[in-house]
């Protein structure tokens, strides 16, 4: 048997866990006691672990198939309930729509952001509110006619060097690795 690499083992485990969680999808409120729910979770985790490790796979697959047949209605209902909850959470996150505050003839379409004037006459679109925070763009170097940054060669070289060092890479590290690979191939 060939040993799987780290990412393949992880992908395999995640695929198995996703499959099992879609079938064994009961919740705590589906059980009369917390003890019964914990026993259910432990049984599901034991089956998942055995599938991942390849222990008694045919027996577990038969058990899964039997469970699917016996609990088909419950599985479908749980999936529908999860989809409804997900849709409700997305709906609650949405921003309320902007009301028609623009005056007729103002030239601004209702429901859209109006550009904001900065000192010097430049217009900037305001940043949307809500969702994930966005990084503030930082400009450097000389600005072109369209406002984009134009960096000279020296600035680009410094940015590349500093970025590489921030990531833990140095030119010395690259030279050392090249030498190690060259000499290790000679001394087999």
C-alpha cells in the first residue's frame, strides 16, 4: 500500500467527514436526553475514524446504507432545515435597501452611492458598509495620469527584496539550497 501525502490524506478525511455529516445529521434537539445525543455522536465519530483508517470498511458501508434507507425522511428534513437556516442567516446579513432619498432632477439615481468630493476636486466612491473589512489601498511612488501608482525600478527592487525577507526568504538561503542539492546528487 502506498502512503498518502499529507494533503491527500487531509482531502480524503475531509471528504469522508463531509459525506458522513450529510447522512448522520441529527441534532441535540432530535434526542430526548443529552446522553443519547452524545452516544450518537460517539458512534458517528467511531464510524468516521474507521472509514478514514480503512478499518472494517465493508461493515461500516453496510451500516451507512441501512441507516440511509431507514432514516431517509429524517435526512431530507434535516438537509432542508439546514438550507432554510443558511438562507435565513444570509438574509439577516444583507444590508437594507436604500430608500429613495434623492430629489427629482438631482441627477443622482436612487439607491446608488454618490461620489464624495475630496480637497483638490478628486472624487472617491465611498466604501460599502458591512461584510468583511477591506484593506485601505496604499499608494507609493509617482502617480500616473489615471491615479495609479508608477514605481521606479529601484522602488520595485526594494519592494521585492523586503517582501521576500518578510516571507522568510533570502538570497543566501537560495544559494545554500542550490549548493546542497548540487553536492547531494554527487554523493549518492
